C-alpha cells in the first residue's frame, strides 16, 4: 500500500500516523482512460455514420483532456487527499454525454446541441476548479446555511414568472439561454438541510409515542418537515415539476433519517409523500397524464395516435438488447423531442445495450458510494450530512429519471446527471463533485497523523 | 450516525438494483414483444435501409432503387413501370407490396434466410443480407408487343409456353406507373387516391385478377369434352342440332350470328362459332363431364398461384339444362381470366396436358447465385392426346379459313378461336372481344406459345367487336414476337 505519493512515517510517532496514500497518480491514469474512452466513442460514432473519423475528434479529445487535466491539477494543489475516483467518473460521464449528444446531433443537422454542451461543460469544470481552489474547508458553508435556503427558494420560485415550456414552469430564458434554476437550488438546499439537521438533530430525535415498532416524532418538531413538504408540493403544483419535488422531499427524508435515526420520520415522510403524490396525481392534469402514460405506455398506439415518447423510449431500450446496436447505429431519435435531454439514456440503452447501460448505472453507483464513504469517514455531523446529501441527490435523481424513461416509475422531466443536454444541470453536477472532492479530502486527510482542526 | 448512513447506503443500493433489474426486463425479457410492436418503426427503417433486390426480365432488371437520404432511405424505381406493373406490382413504403414485389418480398428485401451463406449467420454477425433478385419467365418482346397491341384500350393479354407453363407475357391495360406509390410523401398519398378513384381501374390486374365471360372461346373446352365423352366421334359428321335451338325446359331460343349452323359438323360449327351446336353439345355431354373437363383445364381452382394468386375462373356445376347450354358457350356463370384461357389454348397445343403457369424462373442472391428454382410441377391431362390432335386441327382451321384469319402468321402453324362475349343486364353491355391461340414456328418441334387476348372496348361499335377483328391482331403480334426471339 505504498506508492509515490506516500511518505514513510517517522520512527517514533506520538500517534499511530498511518498516512493514507494520496493516489493522485491513480486519478490521473483514470482520467486519461476516461478521456480516451470518450474520444474512442466520438470516433466510433463518426465511423459508424459516415465511415470516417469525425474531423473534430482531435479537438474534442484535446478540449476534454485539457479540462480534465486542469481539474486534476486543482485537486492536486488544494485537495491532495481527495478520493481518486470522483473526478474520473465525472469526466467519463460528461465525455460520454457529449458523445451521445454529438451522435444525436447527426440526426438533427439543424439543431446542434453538442457545441453548447461543451461550452457548459467548460463552465462546469471551471466552477469545479474555482470551488476546489477557493473553498478551503467545507465547514465554511455551514455559516451560510440561511443564505443558501433563501437563495434556493428564490431560484425555485423564479421560473413561475416565466412562461411554461412543454407544460412545466422550470425554465427561465435570458438572452437566448435556457436556465433551470431548480438545478442550482438542489445543491443549496443540500447545504441548508445538512446545516439545519446538524444543529437540530438532537431535538428532532426526541421521540414521542411508540406505535408498533416505530418511534413517532413529537408534534412540536413536525413543523420543519411539514414546511419542506409544503415546499415540495408547492413546487409540484406551481411548476408542475414532479421530479424536482420528489427529489427535494426524498433528500430531506434521507437526511432526516441519517441525522436522527428515527424510522418514524421515514413513516411520516412516506405517508406525506404518498398523500401529496396521490392528490396531485389525481387533480393535476399534467401529472395525471404522466401517471396514465406510465400505467399504459402503449395506450396511444391502441388509440391509433402512434407511439408516445415513453413507448418510443421502451422500443429504443428493447432494440438495444444485451450488446446494443453500436454507437451511431440505433434509431433513438424516433423519441423526438427531448431525445438529447430527458431521454438521453434511451440512446445509451439502444446503442450500448444492457451491458453499456449497466456500466453507466454502476458508474453512478460508484459515484454515490464514494460520496457515502466520505460521509462515513468524516467525524463532524455537517460534513457527514453534506456528503450523504450530495450523494443521495445523485442517487435519487438517477433513479427518478432512469426509472421514468425505463417505465419503472412515472416519467418526470429531469436531467440525467452529466449525460443529458442541459447547461444548468452539468454546471451543478460539477459543483457537487467539487464539494464531494472537498469533503473527501477532509475525510481522508484526517487520517494522516496531523491533528484535524 | 454511522449506522444510519449505512442504512441509507443500502437504500441507494436497492434503487440501483431496481434500475438494473428493470433494465434487464425491458432490454432482454420483454424486448421481443417491444421489437414486434407494429408501431415500432425500427423494422421499417431497417427494411428500407438497403437497396431492394431487382426483378429481372430477359436478364435485365426492370426495377431499381433510389437513395432518398430520408429516414426510410431507399425507394423503389421502375424502368417502364406501366408495361410491367401487372407483373411487378408495387413496393410502397406506405401501402405495402403487391404481386411479385409481394410474393418475392423476402428475397428482394434480403430477409430470406436462404440468402445467408450459413444458417443463423446474420444473427451472429448482426448483418442483413443484400436484397436478392427475382428472375422472371417473361419474354421482353412479347410483353412489349402485347402492351403496344392493346394501345391503352381496356383489356389484357396473357401468354404462356405450352410445354412448360412459363408465363411469357402478362399485360393489363390501362396500366399505371408503380413508381408513384414507392415513397411516403404527400404526393404518394395523392397518387394512391387518384389511382383508386380512377373509373378505368388502372391498378386492376386484368390478366389474372379479373374474370370475363369467355364467350365462344370456351367452345374449345366444350368441343374437347364432347370428343372425350364420345358425344362426337367424327368431327366431320353432322351433329344433330337445330337452328335456332330452344333451350331445354324453356321457350327461349338461341340463334347464331351467321347461317349454316343447322346440323353443322363439329369442324364447321367450330370454324364459324355456332352457338346452337355447342349449346346442344354441352347438354348432350352432361354437367358432370363438362364440369370435369373444365376443371381439368383449371376452372374452379381457387388455389392457383404464379406465385401470386390468380382469381379462380368458374364453371357453374349446379345448373339445369338450359343454364348448362348457356354455360357451354361461355355465358351464364362461366367466367375466365385471360390467363386461364391461355392455359386452355396451351393444353390443346401441348397434347392435352395442362402445365400450371409460373412467372418466376428462379431467385438469386445479389451476385447471381441461385437461391431457389421454379421446380417441377404436377401435370394434368385435360383431354386425351387424340382429342388434342383433333382440337389442334379445328383451331388451325379457324385461322386458315374461319373467323380468325387475322391471326395467321406466314410460315408458322397457328391455331385459334375467336370469341365475342356478351355481358351486362340483358346483354346490354359492350361485348368483350376474345381471341385465344397458339403458334408453332416452322422449325419448332412443338408449339412455342399460347396466348389469350381480351379487349373490352367501350368506344367501338357493337358490330366491330369481334374477336377476329380486334383481338386476333394483338395475339398475332405476341406470337410473332415469341417465335422471332
């Protein structure tokens, strides 16, 4: 377990000074692998569609490589003990997303999304570098928790002032750019939840009556959870955004459970969530139609109106089979609108098959696992909750959107982290990875024999 | 807190497992069902993603494929579409396929497993075979002659090789260009609507899918039945038949166009197409023998495929004597396709043997390796060989000195029979002009071609519509084309 980054402990240490390896070399190797895989995918698309390596292959590879390398240098400088898997996973998913979007661009020559996505990815990596360089200690964030929640609420409520797009009020359009403020809000809310629960977990853990095997919380402390629940339902009703609502509420319930260890919270959470979901699913036509589509994905075919998006998505996954058709050889463009954003996973499923899709799911799983591991390694509650919260956002978001396009749960309009077209999403995801890097750096450097502050 | 973080991690792991299980469900377990959903366009896209194989006439393709660059990439094209439309049919991205395009679709579209070098080869390599070719039996010159002969008039021509059953010409007029139906644009939709609402029905394949009253040409069948049944033993002996002839059990009388039919011999009656004589002969033969002979020629056979289906020609078997009398001169419920009447002529020319007609010589891969051949087919004896010899004589007489002199070809032996079939309520419709014939060149060992022509010319005078005047010249052109090639 020694490598170049390890320094040997002195002969007579006052404390067991097992200095953890920094593993920056592994990170660099994995980043190179991730960039090479992405470039390979890019060339594969060109070869399959036109029989030639696409002219931008070198530029694309160089661009992605330079971005990843800069991020790596920032990590090396300011977070040398950070988990070596986080950054390569981000690079690989982002690179793969660019390949899939580029591949779909070939079907829609009039509407190219890959160049814009590359610009947003650059912005995202820049934000990543800024966060890693500027934020020296994640505990600074705890002080700004109420600023975070106010900012999050403003961002969430902003799109209500703008016209609805495809039935959902989650975008704002400024100077030709579409921004989804809800994406930024989720990081801010994770920070706030972590800070709030770190401060109040003892009060919240105060148990009330015991029903069956569950310790129900007392009525007094129910206030905050009801407030969050109302916020989620409010988002759902005002913006018709089932996914974000589900994500926020799920995040809060997970963190509440982790902070207090009371199963009663989960019961209350599930009860409220199902109440809200049933009521809104019943009353709100936009959400109701999503539920209907989920229960009967082929109803529109039987009605003679042709397959809807979900049916087309299922057809795409089915066409992929175990090994997929190969990049550039599928027909997921039949999904039509949102093929590059919400339904990007269908392209991965069709062209990379169950094998590729499982690999992508496992990459997300690994990202989440590294987040949880950082949470487990830390000692102070805010950092633990923040790490768990950020990892849970990824897990919940992947489940909600992937489950939606695969017909497991009702479809909600959300972006697949890193893969999907969408600037706000990719920038936010890089910020989240930056925070995880920061937290994991603290977690792993605590073991290096020096006294953790 | 550590314990609860672990619980939450287990929860996330469960979500991951749920996603993986569900992905397996839709990508493996239920994939087949989704793939086969008719609303899934992938099969259609794959079908049009490569060039369609060609239909060959005389070694040259009469079809082609055009790269449109659209989602459904290749579109069918036709060289001289209207000429071959009754053979090729159309291959439309919207309206499906018909005729040879339909029956040969597996080979043409490349999905036929026989096109692969080894079994399951395509399943392994996930490739698609290039479209194979369908080689037809058609004779280019005969097809062209028949089409030009009809000259846009409503009608049809069918020609077969008597000794094999190979279809040499199959023309229906008026025709249409199947290329206008190939694509999937609005123009295709308009063409489809226009062709379907056209009162002249250009998409109707009159040669095989339309039955006509055969009129006097059916007398070939009646004469053969009479000879086979022994009702007539000597073609030159007077038949005991009155003129006019009163249909048995009725007061309706049947007359002839010309004189000299009373007690005429079979030879004279055949030559001058005496209705009275053949009506009585049919009654004398009886419904059982008449029906048996007609069915041996191919009537009442709903299963004939060449390889596309042919409308069954009918000879009504539940008739009284008066109806049998009319049936025997090709009226009442007797109906025949032009191809069926070509088979009748071919049976006479081929010593009484009926060879089932076929249009596809063989199918090949795109580089010419044979995939399947027409194979041998069952042969039916429609009449005694001796009867066939006498029938040939009778038909030759029609051309040399009877009603069919317009079909005579210098230097060749030609036998024929004219027909003018009445139809419509009270026979008010414009009659159909028929001519069936066969021809044998000077140096040929056997007759090379049998042909049937029907012209339903609504514009001509009733008197002009005789098989000899209108239909025989077309038949002659077709026969000349076959003998000359």
